[in-house]
C-alpha cells in the first residue's frame, strides 16, 4: 500500500517487543524487516547496525542468518559478484523450503541492481517473470516500477502497459504519497511524446512528504536524465546533484555511478566515494560505537549483542583509536554520533 509511516512504526514496534520479551527467533525476523525499512529511508548506519545485531542474535541461537540481509547489502552496494553468489545460494535454499515470498524479494532486489547499472534487458526479463504472480503478498507491487523503468529505457512501452495499469489501480486504492509518488514517476517514464514534466514534479512533491528517500532520489535521477536529454543542463544538474548526494550517503554505488555518468554528460564531475572519505569501522564496531554514543553502558551493550562487558570494552578501544577520540562525550560528536554518516562499513 505504500504506507511508509505504518511500515516504519510497526517494524520499530516489532523489534522492540521481540527485544523486550527475549523472543530471539522473532527478533531475527524483525531485525531483517527493520533493516530493509532503514535502507529505504536511506539510513545506512542504522541498517548496518541492525544487520550486526541480527548476526549476533543468530550466532547466539545457532541459527543461520537469513540470506536476505547479505544479498540486499551486496546488491545495494553494487557488488555484483557477491550479490550473484548470494542470490544463487539463496534461490536454492528458499526453493527447497518453498518460500515464494523470499524468491519474489530476491527477484525485486535483482531488478533494482540491474536498473542501477543500466542493464535494462536483464532487468525487464527478471521483472516480467516476477510480475507473472500479481497476487503475491506485497512485493509484486514494487516489481512494477522496476519493470516500467526497464521497459521505458528500452523504448518498449507496450511491455509495461499491464504493469502500469496494475500499479495505477493499487496506488489509487492506497491513496498514499509513497504509492502515488512512484506512480507519477512511472507515468512520466511512459509519457512518450507527451510532456512528462508535470508528472515528474508531482512525484518529487509527493515523495518529498514521505520518509522513503530512496524513491525520491530515483525520481530525481530519471527526471535529471530527461532534463539533460531536453538540453536543459542547468536544471538537470540540480536534480542529479541531489540524487548523487543521497546515493553516496546511502551506499547505493550502482545508482551513484549511473548518476555520475549523467552528471558528466552535463559537463559536471561528481566525486566518487573513496577510502579516504570514510572511517574504517567493522559492522560490529559501528554498532557498538553507535550504542555507546546513545548512552548505553558496556553491560547494556553486551546484553543486547550477547557479548561480555570486557569484549565490549575491547571493541570500544579499537573504535576510539580509529575515530581519534578518547571519551564517550567525544564519540557523540563524531561521525557515529551524527547518525554515522561517512562510516565505511558497506
């Protein structure tokens, strides 16, 4: 339904309830769902902290970590070899257990990855396969925008007509800014000879009222691409700069590369992420640092992550050395304390 407020509220509530009651099997699932929500919001440090906590939970219970987190992280970060290896392993695993929902999720994430790198033929094939099951619970709805983008880039709008009709029915029934904002972007992509600018503007306005910043950045990217092809380079740069800033911040390297190429075509060079621009913390260190910056004591951190206070203290010592701080007060004003932007952990 594209109800971002409910999604974020319910996933946060589910994680908190599972933590409070010690329901570790439920907590692993709740952390996975909340991890996905944080990625869509664009809070990479929060997502990675949840991934590290999920790994700690599964290690404590002896269960394997869901392949969804690893696959989504690899695809999100543009690491194709890792993503494909995890996808193959995930597909075989979930097929054996009959988990169609996970298969739909991996196909959706694969399509996002392929569209990021401009591999539209492959993206269209994946999304057409996924869209063949329109009554799957939820995820098939979000396959349609990927199908529409791929078809529009291949100049094959007829292959996207059914997807647009289904998305239109769902978005209008949902009547949320997220759903209608994505629909407006899709209408713009398939506008053909008609002027799509009003639809792009509607998409930006609607998505700007949501917390789903990934969707907003993707609209800015395709709008900027359209503006550049209209010869409106100055207007294009405005949209592309905003999109590129977000993609870099969110660790979405595939879309960041695509945006940099488009900016270069307007005559502007965008800086890529380099090792010098990040702080080299491991995922566990980043999570411990963030919890410490939030005021948690070593025993409290250890209880949440199933570590001894002495182990937490050892990790914090490494964090302090890497960040160049000596106290928790300084930690709160470091990149970790400012929601962790710039942490090189993806």
